C-alpha cells in the first residue's frame, strides 16, 4: 500500500501539545459541541468541538496511474493524537500515529517504519503541513487566518469564499452560509506549481453530535499542474463526543528504519 496515497486519504478523512505514548495506550475525552468561529472579515464558520472522533470506512485512491481500494480506521483525540490504519482483505498494511511534534508510520507490507517530524508529511503531500492543519482537515474545520493575514471574502452562491496568504502558500476556503461547515479547502503554492484540494460532501449527523459531518471527502494533490494523487474516502460509521479511545502503536522487532521519503 502506497504510504503517500494512504496518508493523503487520511487527510480526507491537517492548543495543548500533550504527547501520546507510541506504545498501546488510551485517552478519555469530553463532550461534543459546535464552535462558532467569527473572524474580523465577517466569516461565520461552525467548527467541531468534540474531543474525540472514531470512524471507519472505505477509501479509493489513485497514484501514478495505479488505483487501489482499502478499508481505513481513523481515531482523533483533539490536540493530542491522530491514529490511522489502512488494510486490505482484513490485513493491516499501514498504521500511523501523529502527535503535535512527531510522525510515526509503520509499513507492515515492506517491514519498515518512519519516525520523524512533519517534514515527512510535507514532502508526501507536496505542501507544508502541521499537526493543527492535519487535524482541521480531517475534521473538516475552517482555518482562521493567522495574525497579519488579511482575508478576502466573496459570496459564491450559498457559500463564502475566503482567501488569504500564509507564505509561501495561499489558502482558499468555501464555507456554507447556511450551516457554517467547510465545503472545500485548497492549499496552493504557485511558485512550485503544487496544490492540495479537499472537498467535503454527504453531510450527516454522526453518532454523538447534531453538527453535520462530511461522510464523503475527495482529495486531489497536484504537482506541476497535473494530478499526482487523488483519493475518495467514504465513512461507513462516525462516532464523536466523550468516551474512551486506544491509540496502539509499536514498531515490530526487525523492521528497518526508512531514511528517505518514498512516494
């Protein structure tokens, strides 16, 4: 299973920086609520505020002309951990654990692993990325402009189009004027001719929340103006709110450490 495609699919699925053990562990979460986000530019977005998400489904991805489908499982503890697992025919191929300051990936098919920082994901996805951005993307949350960036807001049908620079990137987001939920995110870097577009659809109320959540997500990564990796992720079940989650992660004995990025 191609790690770049899997992690990109995971994106479709980007506070306190509390570390999570790389060994088997658990976290207990709080309640589920929605958060109204008001920016100086008048953007009215509604973001998630639940402390955990537990979901699973199927993903279809395409990279370098090759297409493949797989099952996925995603667990998130807000501001602490993102856990991803991808499997084929019931056999796990890739498992990843992301914390605010680390990225760890185990490839059981090739019997190797990676342990490092977010330069790894930035190279895989062709755009700079942080833990907070990964979390926002996975949850379908609007990303407010950082201090000093002035958003340009336009009305496009039933959506607000919000664009602002975060050097060397340009972020463009479509926010529903009705629900306040993010409909599309595009991160681009014109100088390098690369971009990542995430589209959200099939909004439903997940178990534990009345806030609509995108059960279908489409991701497209482009380099040099041409498609490099794409993925369509369909959730079959999503649970959010309070409860107990495990984030099991370990590196099997005998696995070799991956020193270079392999796309």
